[in-house]
């Protein structure tokens, strides 16, 4: 097992700054590009990350660590950013994500007092019993997945324009 909370925070704390640096100030053409029908553009990915900060990670962490009988995770709508879209600018989105992430990291630092808690479990609606260490690891990899998704989607926008170099550009490999 490689999970280490300090290392997890290294990624979780950097994601907002990464998105801020990469996305703010870009034209709408970059922020609204996608990979086709029913795929997410970079702005929608940030909306999804915001919704995760509000309704996913911390509520599930609390469910696991708080001393209650009910360990079933509260419901989470992974697509609420599509069904209830935000009309804010990318700067506003990133600022909200940064604020929420900072609050959530501080709360996690308060909630997790010992390594023994990493083996505590909660009940995921699809996966069944999951450990706190698995949830926290997933939070980190979820960030990395969506950063990768943003890069891939934006790269796709210039697929036809790179000409013969496409074969050397791994991000464009299907």
C-alpha cells in the first residue's frame, strides 16, 4: 500500500492552483471545447469538481469517521453540473473550487487524528464496503483524472491541425 495522507494533501492542495494557472484567462474556445456529444468541456469539469467538494468527499469522509450507526454514504449526483449548470466565469468557478477545497482539507485534518482511522469503513451504494484510505486515495486520483481529462479535451481541439505529428503526440492517441 502506498497511501500516505501527507502525500495525498500534496496533490489535493495543488489541484486548485493547477486549474487556476491552466484555465483562467483562456478564451471561451478553449473552455467550451469537448470530445463530442455528451462529453464534458473544461469548464464543466471544474463545475463537477465543485459539486464533489460540496456533496461527495467530505460527507463521505464524515460518514466513515463519525461515530454513528449508519455508515451508508449520502447520495451524490455525479452529473448535477450538467442538469443544473453554472453560469459563472471560469475565474469564479476556480475561486469557488479553491475556497471549498481549502475548507475541506482543513476539515479532514481535524477529522483524521490517527492512521488507525484509515481502516474505518463506509458503505458505497455501488461498491459496498470501502475503507477511508480507499476513499482518500480515490479523491487524489479523481483530481488527477480530471486534470488529465482537461488536457486531453483541449488537445483534441487541435487534432486536425497538428498534421503528421499526430502519431508522436500521445495525448491524441485513442
